[in-house]
């Protein structure tokens, strides 16, 4: 904390606030995403500075799996968290080393398990007794020993996670109360080597103290396994993450430096109880905190109209390109993303307008009664905080509109168009 304010994650001026951005707007042919890689690098560097060096930062590929962005993340983070065979293939291709890949997800198929075993990844996070059986069979079939962690659904519910994945009945992991049984099962698997504990209890948390409580409960779960003599689950403690970003009015930036300090303290205490000969490591897995605020989505206005007292701007892209901005990706009460008319000067007078996408559904609302510099046909409307769970989390095929383009602004300010995501993640493996 500095003067009561959290240390900023970045001081860099986003590319879309620089003069060079006008060149991109002038040449763009269709709606697009722009990722400011310099911003992402700065956030990754700050995180690294805040964390003890023995805590590894894994990038959660699901947040943004663009292949070029992944290549950059392979250089700026320590490893990857993947949740499908497609993400695993993409992470390997991007240059993440197999030992630094962690594979979690409740529906891993036999083919995905075999692929992960064959690739020799650092840990496959086992989510259920049946999955453990299937992992044993996969490892046997591949003539390999599979390194695995146990995903635990903790008993304590952390309310500050906007999206809760643990601390209640959940499809993710093994309930904490049943962990001893699960560890016994591990002991009976000749081709599965237990490596660690994984807790991922939720996401989009803006409260550093709640994150600290989550880290504490993970450490206590590990202590419980040590006390029960259910070892050797000692090498890897994956503390999960859940660092959130402020998307909506009234939300404030997470004090990430304090959350990291809490993790450092928790890990320092726990590490003393682990066997140094096992060279134990901790992992913090983050997606949105690294990339969300480094992304902008932009679409042109194709029509302006008014209906019964309300003004509308109809955009060339909507929830088909950016489901989250329409409020249909995990929001209970719809809230607007921050938006601006990128074609008008920053200080221009604003009007109230509802920005909608081009789809034939009333839920395709990209900004409900937001304030924008008066939009005209042809203006570019920008939606901020669009670098995570955006392109790849959207129903791109819905209504058969073209997909948006993707661009990166490199740390030196050069802009390039990015390669498209492969149609099917399974094609590579
Ligand atoms: C196991 C796991 N790790 C990491 C993440 C990344 O979350 P976030 O992007 O909010 O950091 C998720 C998100 O659902 C997840 O399920």
C-alpha cells in the first residue's frame, strides 16, 4: 500500500490512448480486439516483484488463448494452467515447458489424459476418484508414470469470489472432508505419482483479505495431509488465484501487492513444514488479472436510431464477439463494461445511448444507457477491459457474422495483426 492506495499494477499508457492508435482505427476493416502486450508484460513483472521467487506464476490459458499472446506469456510467466487438450497443445506450441504445465478441469476425456501423460506435464489435477482410475489406465497405456495433484474443494466458502467454484457443493475437485479417502486411493495407483494439492475456489475477487483467507485455508489443507501422514504430496502446492479486475462502475482495483504479500507469508510458513529435499514449489495461477485490462474491443456504429425516448447505436459486433460485455457470461445482474466513442476526442460532450450488437435478440446489449460522445454512423465504439474471457468465450458463430480481427501492440508500440485461433483445439493432438 502507498498512502492507503494499492500499488498500481501498471503505469503504462495503454496503446489506445496513444497517437499511433488512430492509424489502426483508420486501417481496421472489421470489429477487432487489440491486446497491449506491453501492459501485460508490466503486470507480469510487477507480480514477479511482489512475489517470493519460490512462488511460480502460471498463466491460465483459458483467459486468452490467442497463440501470439501465449508465446509472449511463455516468456513472461513461469508456467501454464490448462483445462483441455486443445489448451495443452497450444501451451506446448507456445513454448511452455511440459514440467511447468498444470492441467485442471472436471471433464478430462481419456484421450486428453493420455495426451497429458505422453507430454509429461508437471501435474494433472485429479478431480474425482473415477478420474483417478482413468488416469491410472491412461498412464498404464502410455507406459508412463503420471504426475498428479489432488484438486480439493475446500470447506470454507469465500464470499468475495464473484464466481464461486469451491466451498460448497461443486463439480470441481474432491470435497475436503473426503480428502483422506482420496489420498488412500492415490496410494493404490502404481502409475500415478502424487505431487501436490490444488485448490481453486473461485475467481474475480477484488478483496485482498479474502484472498489471504483463501491462501490460509489452502495451507491448512496441506497441513492436514501432513498431519494425517498422507504423503508424499509435498512438491507442489497450487494456491489457485482468483485475482479480480474492476470491470464496472463502483468497483475498485484489487490491492494485488497485499494479496501477494499474504501469499508470501503463508508460503514461507508452510514451506518450513515441508521437506526441503522435495524442493517444494508454490503456484499462483492467474488469467484475467494479467490480460483483461490490456484488451480493447472495438466495433463500428452501423446505425443510430431512437425508440420511445431512448437513443440507440447499433454496432457491427455484439455478444457474438464479446459475450461478457453483453452481461451474459457469469453476471447475475447485468452491468456495463466501460466504453467510449473512440472516433471522438476524449473530452467531447457525451450523450446517453444504448449500444446494441447486430444480433436478432434483445440480450445483445453492449452498453445499457451509457454515456458516449454522440455516436455517428461509422464511429468506432471501444469496450475496455476486454483482454480476458472475450474472443474465445463468445458465440462467434451465432448469426454467421464474420469473426473479429485480433491485433497486438508490442511493448515497443508496433502493431501487428494476429493469427486466428485454430478452428478446433483437437486438430493438434
Ligand atoms: C482451475 C482454474 N485456474 C485458473 C483460472 C483462471 O481464473 P482467472 O482468469 O479469474 O484468474 C480458472 C478460471 O476459471 C480456473 O478454473
